[in-house]
C-alpha cells in the first residue's frame, strides 16, 4: 500500500511536470526582458541590444525543475526566480549573478521582491504567501532567518504575486478567477491581515499580474491576464484602490489562440509585454517548448473616459529589440506565424492549466499515509 501511495505521489509530480507556463518579466526602467521556459532563463539587454548570459555564484543549487515564477524588484536592481524545485533564487541585475538561494518547504507558484529590496515574498500551491527579510544590500539573508507566513488564501492556489510601485499593497491572483489586494504592513514579518479590495471580472483563471503608473505618478493601474484570453485594466487612484473595483475598465482581445501566461511592464515605457507558452506542450505530435512573445502599445495614451480602447498588438517587426530579441526569447522567429501550433498549444495549455489548478481530494486514511511517507523521507534525509 505504501508503494502504491508513493507511486501515486510520483505520478502526480510527473503530471504536474507536463506543463510549465512560459513567463516574462520586464525591467522597471525597460533595460531588459527575461523569459522563463521550463528550467531555462532567457534574458535580453534592451539597452545594449544583445543577449544576456546568467551565472550562478550562490552556494545553493541551480534550477533543476520547471520555473513557475519570475520578477524584478528593488527598482530593477534585483531579480527573483522560483519553481518546482522548491528554490527561490535572487539575482543581481548589474552582473546577472545569482547572489542568494532560499529553500522552500513546498513547490513555489509565485514570487515578488518589494520595491525597497528589503523583502522577497513567495507563495505555494497551498495558498500560503511567505516573506523573507533581506539585508540592506538586498541580496543575502542571515542564515538563521527563515521565511514566515505573510498571508493565506488557504482555499485557492495562488498563481501570481505583485507589489504595488509604492510598496503599500501586494496583489495576489488565484485559480478562482479573483484578484486580492492586501495592505502590505509596516511589520511584514508579523503577517498581513488587512484586505483592501478584490478585483472581480475574469471569467477564467487569473494567471498573471502587472502594475503600471501614469507619467506623473498620480495614478496606478493593475493589469491582469488569464484563461479567458483577455487583458484587463483595473483602476487605482491617488495611491489607493477605488472602492468599486469589480469590473475591468478596458478589455483587449488578443485572439482566441493566444492565452497570455505572463505579463511584463516597465514603469516608464509604453509597452505591455506578454508571453504564451510552456515546456512539454504537445505541438504537431511532438513535445516541444513554446514561447510566443507579444507586445501591446500604447499604454501611456489610455483614457479612462473613452468607451473603446485604442490599444493595438504590435507586429513582430515593431517589437523593441526586433528579430534578435524574439530569436533569443522565443528560441525561433516564426512562432507567431505558425497558427496551427498556436491553436494546438492554446487548447493544450488551457486544459493543462485547469488540471494543474485543481486541488486533489484524498481520504483521511490516504492523507495520513502520505504524511507518514513524507515524514519518513525527511527523517531518512536528516540521517544521511
């Protein structure tokens, strides 16, 4: 019976490994763009118009399994990546060296670094958001410091985390079509208990979030994308949330064959970066990684009193960085032209994400047996 349960657990892990949504993150000042596919990080320097090579000089292990979350923090000085290998890695963007590796008890589904670089926050599939204090340099934490719970959805798998540009709020998206806005406390290690608002309107799972500020800094907006093939813009005024944040103010149709798995936006540029794709997705009968990058413009010209949005999806030749960037981030140039592959991938991705975002139910006896197996495994590892 124990072998059967262990086999089931391994089977579930392999099932989860079948899909790893492609991710994208943009430097706050628009200096670089990073895409994650599987366990691979692909970075491009927009200022220098060249590909970036990453190096890992931390004492921790390198990513060996699917990366599930990436993001910039500390005004672009730091970058975080995390995933199924239970690792949270913090990178210095001036050298693109990994300076800190944090081990999580569970697989990580979302990660974010605070704007001041003092905290890294990450979430797992059990709906708990953790936070870890970083030192003044924003890279290393004391060895005796461990991540502590910040907040929890508990009944929902968290898919994305984002700090507001002013650091006053932390937004979390989940599998249940909702976005939760929580006040980031002055003493985060004591937990966050004040919910500011919920953003409701998506008709399918919410998978990605991104913040954007107006040029004068007086307004902030939250962008979200998910399984309903829409990108929605949520309005914030004067550094605080509106009371009635229940519908998207603008909806951009990207096309039924493009399901954004991640959004990225700099604080100064007028482009919204998106990526669709995953590793190990079926494409024409074979298992191939897919990353298709799209860019929406012009975000800075949004007017909330207009009934229709003037946002447009740029052609590949209009994307900043051009062919060199697309070849680096996508792995090839002609992804967007392969409509059949995109259609197959979109449907496979929707199905896989829904399966991935389903919490499995177990009997009491099965849960106790699984707990015993995990505890025995931990004891065995401690004695090795």
